[in-house]
C-alpha cells in the first residue's frame, strides 16, 4: 500500500500514539503564514461564531474537504472525525477554540508539540478552506463511536 506524501509527513511530524494531542492553548487568529508563527497559550472560552464567522456551506467545497480529510486527517481524527490520537471533531468540545477561524488557524499552524502538523507547507490555502468547510459539516454530529469530549464546550 502506498501512502500519500502528506500522510507520511504528518506522521513524521508527530502524529502517533506515542505523541497524542493534549489539551492546551488556543491558536492565534493571526493571518501570518510565516513558519515562526506559534499558537498562543490562552485558554479562553469559545463563543458561537458570528454571521461573518459562519462555517462555509458550499457543497462542492465540503466534498473537496471530505476527500482531503480522508487523505490527510484520518490517521489522527478517524475516518468519521470521531477522533483517534487526535480529538473528536464531531462533538461540541474544543481544545483550541470553536469556529471556522480557530479551525483554519489550527490546520494552518498546527500544534506540533501535541502531534498536530503544520499543514501550511503541505496544503494550499484553498485546500485548508475545503478542510474547514468539511469540519464545519461534521461539527455537532456526535458520531456514536467518537472519542470522549476534550476541551471546552
């Protein structure tokens, strides 16, 4: 079986049962794409997204995100987003803040010290947006075999 290069890169960056993601700080909302950008250590409570921060709903974008999720995210988050070594993305609990901007920053900047790779060098901004759309489509679906909630509801 041949693994996709991004999957191999993710695993090389720490996506393994020996280095699981843990509760911690929220990502910054910075739009910087420099490799030195680091998430903040704030643990402020999340709030419902405003209309300008609504999850992308375009069906074509969600479909692209689903396909990309299957190739890059399932080793840590599971095929249905219910979580493996990474957190459950289908419940209402969030480790790094809720909403599309927080998810966008988490995908882009990652949490390498917790096993989440920095995807900005492996995915285009359009691919990251597609992943944000897909994650938004599975939020609060509460898959039956999902991991126990982690983080702030």
